[in-house]
C-alpha cells in the first residue's frame, strides 16, 4: 500500500482503503448528535438544570468551540508535518479524552445548580474540543492525498458515508440501550476507527519537506474564499431545514411521532445516493455535479410549503428525494476544497488550517440558521403549537421556502465561480 511521496493516487480507491480511512468518521458523528439532541434534554429534565443557565452554558461552550477551530487546524498541521505517527498518536490521545468527556457528561454531580452547570461546562468543553481536534486531523489526513477529482470525491464519500452511518446509530442507540451503553459503543468505534487509520500511515502523501512552515493564510486564496461563500450559503439552507424540522412535523403535518422515520428516510437515501454522485463527477466534474445536486434538492423540497395535516407519507417521499440530493452536499464540497488546497501549493502543510476555518464555518451555519429563521418566524406571527392559519403559513414558507432561496443563491454563486476556476469543472 505504500506510495511514492510525490505520486498522485490512482483513480480507483479500493474499498478496504476507503473503509479504513472513513471508518473513524462514524464514531465522530456518533459523538455530535447526542451532544445536540440528547444533552439539553438530559440536563433539563433528568438532572434538573435551570433552563436559563443551561442555555447560557451551551451557547458559550459552542461559540468557544467554533472560534478555536483555526488554531486547532494549525496544531494539526504541525503534527502532520512531523509525520503521521505523531499525528496518529495525538488523534488517539484526543479520542481517549473525548470518550472520557462524553462519559462524564451523563454523570453530573447532584450538588446544586452551580456545581451541575460547572460540571456541564467543563466536561462539554473537554469533549467538544477533543472532538474538533480529532475531526480536523482526520479530515486533513485524507485531504493530504490530493489526486484527481474522481479520487477526491471517493475519499470524501467514504468519510461522509461513514459519518451518516454514525448519525443513524446515534439517533437510535441512546433510546434503545441508554447513555452508558452508548458511551461503550462510542469507545469501541473509536478504537476500530483508529486501527483503520493506523493502517494507512504509509500512504499519506507529503508534497513538502517535513518541518516546512505554512505562512500563507487561507483568506489570501481567492478560490477558498469563493468556495467557502458557496459552502456557507448552501449550509445555511440545510441548517434552517434542520432547525425547523421538529416544528414543521409537529405543527404543520401534526404527526410528531413520524419524525424518526423521516430522518431515517432522509439520511438513508443520502447514504444510497453517495455512489451516484461519485459517478456523476466522472461525467460532469465536481462543481457542476454539486450544482445539479442543489437544484435537485430545490425541486424536491419546493413542494413542502403546500403540505398540510396528515401529509406525512408525501413528505416522506420528499425526504427520500432530497436525501438523495444530500449526497452531493456531503461528498463534493470537501473534494473541491482538497483541490483548492493543492492548487495553492499548500498540500502537505496547510490542510489543517484550511479545515479549521471550514469546520468553523460549518458550526456558524447552525448559529446563523437559528438566528435567522426563528426571529423571522416570530415576526411573521408563528407561535409553536398555536395552529392558526397565519402561524402555519409562516412556518411552511420559512421551512420550505427559505432553504430553497439559499440553495438557489449558492448554485448561482457556484456557477459564477466555475467560470473563474476551470479545474472545478474537470471530470
């Protein structure tokens, strides 16, 4: 499996290599979902934390986690420049710290509100910072391979496909097995994922002499700025839909118990769609294929505002169709980013810094979605559970209309960027 340091990867990515690299993404995604879904409920309803204090702690820790990502990226670059063994060792240590922090989160002390919130803040910071570090190192590891568009699409597809599998498991296991068993499964997943990554240490491509410092800011790269703008517009669309989904299912469709099935349809279709988008890259190129995925998502999702009470099965079909389109959002932006990094001469030395800003943008998308959609809904007259026509109409258009507008804007911006970066269209 060894590869010359300056050789480009072959066109075909063996499934064993893809699984060995992508496997670590499953437990990493497995961590993130309980932190956003189960954690607030656990501390509010089980541990009895005051809502105001709980909200303040969650907001502060998540904001801090986002803004330190670029610094984490610089650290990842330093480790990878020293060699893959130090980087792998640091990722293993980070995984251990993350698992310990994740387990500690679910066992807070019963000593009053201040101790409870202090425990939450400390254990959550430990868990999320370790999570961010391991995620950035893992992504930078695969980004270092570079390669032609088809190869890059396959690398990111394996990683994102494994992440989707982790999300699906994390959505069910806490309910089925409890949080202690979920922590045990997470730990086992991290061990297996790190073992797979260790096998790949010999094929990480380094295009510069170890120890060379990265002195070029990603923000000086026009291609990165354009790609990040498209990524954020498209990401806000997805984040708005994710934020408003529980409201739409409960109030508009009046079928709240259907939500797990809808999520299964959506993410399951995304997993099935990933190979199709990888094949599309070989025919159309990365950016055109991503643009087709955006437009397909708009076509599928555009029917949503006209749904009403009891239309759960119709909405499930929409979830399947838009889930297939989601595969393009998962596999192709990361492959484009790899190309931007290597075209700028930063391959082998600057991936971590680029990915630090990239993951920071991903986290800010969630904040922007909540900060944009929820106030607009309130201004439009929506009140959760009200059920009046004006309120429901505002919800339907915010959930089904706003994401489509952002998707169309992202597709237009990507089309313009393609004209300036011909390599983005290369099959």
